[in-house]
């Protein structure tokens, strides 16, 4: 309960998911998740199925690595895209 993993892993999973599926899919996943679940309960399995459905692809390997592996994958530092025309 007091492991840092408990407090940081959820945020890291979302960060990894954003990098995995791209901004457009990621924000659609979050928006439609809130729209469909705002007055109810859901499980991790519900979220992973929703994310895969909204992304339009199988995310099993991603979620296995990020949610259930003993060690989370390495995350490279985020780099802002270069400005257009620059």
C-alpha cells in the first residue's frame, strides 16, 4: 500500500497510453470514457477494453506490460514537437 508504485503507476499508465496511441486517440478515449461512465462504476478490464475499442486496435500487450508486469517499462522524456515551418 505504501509503495511508490501504488501512487505513480496509474499516471504512468496513462502517460504511456498517450504515447502508444497518439494524442487524438488518447483524448477520445478519455472523453468517451467520462461520457459513458460518469454516473457509474467500472473495472480496470472495462477501461482496457474501452481503450482498445476507441483506439481501434489490440492493446493487450501494452496493458500487460504497464499494468501487470512487476516493473513498468522505461519512459523516454517527452519532447515538444518542433514548430511548423521552423
